[in-house]
């Protein structure tokens, strides 16, 4: 159940973080060949998509706070899924903290295509949710091709994983 200090926005970010964790956990037992198999129509391989999600979310933290969480590995060393899970937890905490501290109306400023742009933080929060859903769907679609079944990462899956948060009886 939400407390008065928690917002719907923070809950959406918690959902995003939970869904990411479910997908990363589902991918952990995959072999390297399964992680790197090209799939037509997807963003990229599972490994590339997991890396893309994490790098993007770390960048969203930078847009919101000015600081990007740093991994304890080098991306060029192709970190294991386990290492990415650890980094994802760090990024998730930074996103949750940002959602709890930064009002959606706060102005974000940065350079985009060689120009200074200004917009409300709400746009970044929307992008976090949309981007996560889009790329988790890429991965769950690949997982439906014969590897272990994908996790249920929709809103109902979140409800069933956290019944007390929603007063489910």
C-alpha cells in the first residue's frame, strides 16, 4: 500500500525496476549462444538488449540528477548477466530515488542534436517506462521462441508479486 509520501510516479518506476529484474533473472541461466543469437525483427540479441536497457536507464538517471551510476565492470568486457543484475539494482535504486525526489514539473536541460533543450522531467519518466516495456517485450518475444518461458512482467504480474501494495484480498 502506498504511503502518503509515495507517488504514483514512484510506483511506476518500482514496476519498471521489478519488471527489469524479472527479465534479467529469466535470462541468467541462458547460455552464451542463447544470449548472442540474432533474432530477426528484434532490437538485437538478448545480451545487446539487456545492455541497452541498462545503459539507457543509467543515462536517464544522468538526465534527471546530473550523475550516471557507474558499473563495476567495463561494457567492452561483456559482463555476465549476473554482473548486469547487480548493476541493474544500483540503477534501479537511483531511478527510484529520482522519482521520489524530483517533481515531474522540474525542468531538465541538456544538449540534444547540437542544441540546448529544456523540457519537464515528466518526459524522462515517461521514456523510462515506455523504453523498458518496449525492450523487455523484445526479450520476452525471443524467450517465447523455445528457451525458458518468459516471466509475466505486465501490470497483473506486478499486482500478484506485490499484493499488499495494492490491498489485494
